[in-house]
């Protein structure tokens, strides 16, 4: 493990995972640049106005603001060693139910906002030939669920982007990891983090309707412990050889195992079709 002091930038730090990670990082003595949408003084006070903390207002969908925030952070603390792309929100909706505007807004934050932060921070990391990009995905980015198709697709995108980043950045001494948490006991299922589409189609009552009921009942009863997740991030950022993928939670592991088993069954059932599409002259 590498225990050299680091500077972290954590987006969406006002609550949930972002807040838990920021608290855990500050307890190690590392520095934190925490971004919030508003009221930075509230987060600063909640974190005891720690001298290693810089709270800044940032809308990650504003690319120019993201670049300016990264530049000011480097000027203040000298570097950004770890970027945690945590800011985002859920959309509970059948794929058909979601309006074009709802879909675009979800992608604007969860995907394009993540890309804005990556583009803002990477020039500083490339200059130093070191750093770690940690993008937060979801169990829904590894396997789809009814009612989470749009949100899950934003996280599928984050998974793919991070895989490519890991390949592109490895020769430059920079790591990229995508973390896929399962269901953790945060405010994710509260209205502060979750949007439910106003358009409801009765034909989806048995699938998406059931998921809406489950989300309401499961709120604050999820199996994952956010404080343990935060400690996992500390270990991840200090690892000499961090993984590209880090699923967190037994539920995430079970969902991924089921998906891969189903995928293998599809391949077995369709083996002849799958392997029969090459040109005849291909050996």
C-alpha cells in the first residue's frame, strides 16, 4: 500500500457516498477538494472546517467551470492525486415512460458531467505522470433491472469509458477504476437523489410498478454500509496496482454472477449462429 499524503477531489460531496468518503479521507490526513451544488459553508461546518478541506461550488455539467475548479484546486493544494466522480442521480422509470428531457438530463449529469471532470483534471495528472481516476458506477451498470433502464445505461456508459481510460492512461502512470456499489444505506432512494418519472404506463405495473414499490420499502434498509464503502475507497486509492473494476457489496457480486451465467447460457444456446457469421474463407 502507498501511504504518501494525497489530494482528493470528490464531486457531489454534500451527502451520501461523497460525504462519507470525504470524512474518511480527512481522517487519514489527506487533503480534500469537495464540490457541492450550493451552500459550501454547510459542508465545511459539517466537516469541522478541517484545514485540509476546500469546499467549492460546482455544477459538473458546466465544463468551463469544471476546468476552472480544477485549476484553482491545483493552485491551492499543489496537485489532484485522486478524482472521485461521485456526483449523479437516479431515474426510476420504464424505458418507454422516460421523456426525452428526463433521459437527456440524466445523461448530462451522470455521463457528460463525469467526462467534464475527467477532461478538467487529467491535464494536471498527465503533467505529473501520476494520479487515479475513480468513477462511481452502480450494480445497475453491470446488469439491468426493470425500472432502472435509463439510469443503468448511464452507468453502463461509465463502465465502458473507464475501461478505455485505464488502457489509455496506463502508459502515463495514471490509474482508472470504476466502482460499482450495490444497494447501500444512503439517501439514494430519497427524493434528494432519485427522480421518478411523472409518466406512468399501467402495462408496466407488474415490472416497473413493482420496482417503485420495492424502492419505497427498501429505503434506509439497504444492506450496504456507507462507512465501510468509504474505507474501501481509502484502500483503493492507496493500492499500488488498483483494479479496473471494483464491485462493492455481496448483492453486486451476486447480480454480476447471475448476469454472466445467463450470458454463457445464451452463448451455448446460440453457439452455431454466433460462430457461423464469418466469411467462408476465414479459418
